[in-house]
C-alpha cells in the first residue's frame, strides 16, 4: 500500500479498514453551509441502493476555516425508515482528511485516488461539496454503471440554467467532442463515477505539481479516460444546482487552468485526436425529465465593456497568432453599439483553434496567451446571452449542438493548420 501523501493517523485508519467495495470522495474548501446535505444524500444513497456493500466516505479538505470537517463528521441521516427499502447491513465509514500539495481540487482528488487504491475500492465517485440538488439517486446512477455494467468512467449529465456552465458550453464540451469524438456533455461537471482500476491509473500519472492540481482535474479525468480507451458512459442526474458563478464575473483563473489543461492534453495525445472525424454519442443511463432551475443573473453591458477593453489593450498579442480577418472582425465588434454586438460561431471556433495552435508553437508566454483569452470568452458569452434571451432550454441546446458541429467541421478543414499541435 502506497501512503506517500497520507498522514500516519489516516494511514493507520486505512490499515484498520483494509478494503472497501465503494468509496465516495467529497473534496471541500469552506463549504460548511452546503456539505452536510451532500453527506446525508450520499449516506442515504449508499444505504438505499447498496446496503450489502462496504462503503467509505472520504472528505478531502483544503484547509477550511469554517468548520467544514466538523460538519462532515456530524452529518447523519436522521430517519432512515422514510427513505429505505431495507436496512443497511454494513456501516458506512467516514474519514475527514486535510489534503497536501498545491491548493486546489486536483490535490484533493489525488488524496481520494490514493485512498481508493489503498483500499482496493471496486467503484468510486466524487461529488462537489456545494451541491444543493444532489439526491440519493445520484449515488446509484454514478456507481451502478461501474459495479453492474463494467464501465470505468461515468460522467454526469445535468440540466443546467442556460447561462450556467458557459466555459463548458462555449469551449470545453465542443473542443473535447471535436478532438476525441465522444459526446460527453459535461466533461468538467465535477461529479464522476469511476472504477478502482481507473483510480489507480489516474494515481500513476505525474501531474500533481501542475495546474491539474488546481482547476484542471475534471477535464484531465475525462480526457484521460477517453484517450486511454477506458469504457465510458454518462448518467442523467437531473438539475445541477450549486453555487453558480456569474459568467460575467472574473473567471480568468478557472479559464486559464481549464483551457490550459485541455491544450496540454492535446500535446499528450496527438495520435488519438488527429485520427478522429466527427463524434458519436456515449451510452446514457437514467430517465431524463424536465427540471426547475435557479436563474443566473447576467450583466450584458458590463461583459461587452470588458470585451471592448480587451480589444483595446490586447490586440497586439492576438496579432501574433490570429489572422488579419479575425482581428478586423474583433475591432468591428468592439465598435458596435451593444444592441448590435455579435461574435459568430465561425469566428469563435477559429479563435479557439488559433489559441490552441499558438499554445503548441509557444509563440508567446503561456500565461499571457491564456489570460488574453478571457475578454474574448466574455465577449462570446455576451453574444450568446443576447441571442438566447428568449430561447428555451431545447433551443439553447440546439444552438450549442450547432457550435459543436462547427468545431468538428473546422477541425477537418483546418487539419493542415492544426496537425502540428
């Protein structure tokens, strides 16, 4: 057993437990307000759907100062009879542990992977600690494909507000789908199921001193599973209601690390994505139904203002790798009144592929390159919001599907341009 990053008291606890069937990881950082609900939902799901399985809950905490770890220890389901088909035969074990390494979600996951490997877990899930919409059924939907269906990786499939998850919708989902040919709708969803075999594979990778250890872990997990031919699927979980981020707020750090991780993975698996044409669906578990969603407030004027400032201050950087036609397009967009502001799908796709090529060729520093994407992303998001203000969820999804097709088609057309990535 490899306990290289685990403190002695935790290693001793693991030695006492010896092994487990199911491991649930809940990374956290100052989530005392929401994490009790997550823990109770997980306990209820394990008890209801896997009463005969030995289960361990791991809270991997990043140094919370609001009592998060105490909340986890004290969280229990008070009335099992209301929710259970039959009483659980084996107790659920809980371990709360501060993780070590670079502050970030990836470091928390590394601890979870290490404990899963040490306990020879058959099936694992990780769920976000700020979820308000998690139900006991999520546990079944993320674990059962692994235990009962021989899948190695279960991505989440949610219904989200049309302006929640804009980094996913405008960049990560279309790029991942176009490159690797699998239609995993939420590649950075935050809630995943995976086999013990895949957890050990993740643990073997030397990425824990990189940006993967911060925000890049979700996209890294998804693409690593796809590119290494693990058996993947997705499960419909209903609504994703959590501490949503304003798409016009400062998401530059997250954008930098998530997009940077996606570009790094292109470097790692060129032989895989270069051979892909088009995309195909992945097997989907769960009954899909309409859900109520919380609104996401968007300030379009402020977003367009940030785009205009970016065009004014960053065009000299973009000129290094974007075509003259794109630069002129961006300047015209910045000079338009807000009512006419628009960034087309075609231009957006060319911008993202241009950034990917520049990252590969190291034309400018990685930090300057990726951070200069932020105002373009915010401008593209403002354009998307303007176009979909009166659109329902189905129409918005159709628009995202069109963007994905554009990424796939442009990849084919631009093979000479991006084949050196």
